[in-house]
C-alpha cells in the first residue's frame, strides 16, 4: 500500500466520526451469507476504507464505470480529470470506495483567480492540489434524497457545509450549488457542482 493511500485512509477513519448526523439512511445491508463451499482465498491487501456503520448502504452498480471513468467520459470535466491525474489520485478514486464526489465543471475551475489552476497543476504543488481535490470527496455513498443540512466530513479532513432547501430541494455545498445530482458509478456517486470547493484557511 503506497504512502498516499495510507494517508487518505487515515483521513477516512477520522472523517467517519459524526457522519451519521449529516445524512440519514434508512436502509441497512443484510448480512452476507458466510457459508463457503471452496477453500478460503488468500486475504488481499485492503485498498479502500470500510463505510461507517449504518451509512453508505445505498448499493452502487455491481459493474460499470467508476467515478473517474464517468468524469473522463464527459468533456465538461476535462479539467477535473487533469487535476486528478496531476495529483496522482486516479488509482485511489478508481478503487472500491464507496465515494461521493462533488465534481466541479470546467467552468467552475475557470472561475478561480487567474493563474491559480496553472499553479496548482505544477508538480511542486501536488500536495496542495491533493488537499483541494480530496475536499470534494466524502468517504461514503450519499444520494441526493438522503442529504440533510449540516456538516459532512471529507477525505481532506476538513468538513464541508451542506444546506438543503426543503421547499425546492436545492442542495448547496459551501457556496457551490449542486446542478446535477446522482450520477451513479460502480464505486459511488457524483454530484455536479458549479464552484470549486476550497478548504478553510487554504493559502493559494
């Protein structure tokens, strides 16, 4: 397991604390049948954090494109995909998950101060870029219908603030609006947002 993933997994463990207060999921996963007919396979190295108890129970697609695959298949997210590659997060976000990714469009990245994106994509700023990108990822699958107002932890460690308009159903994440919810992938879900989320006290 590489150093980057160990660091992200540590954030996962921290981030699960208090997550249930943000999103209420009624369904519970039935216990899997543990009866084995063959000899047990060798234990594989863990490559993704386990979801919090009672949370992330929405079943992702068994097969199909990952959150990274879906983003890469849409030109509207070409900047996000380039940033994920520059931060060397492609393999992590293509893992088992589940993840909820708040995905900024190209226009959202273009709205950053002039020259900011170019600086973030430089190799020497990889850690800063990683911090920003992981601030867009919740380490569990959260469908739009299950979101309630409050805070949600992120892989970056700092929580995001979520506000749900009970009348219109509109979801705000910090200052960004969810413009397309529930793009379901095999390892989670994407909610498209119209602004880039920046961790608090981040020095650009």
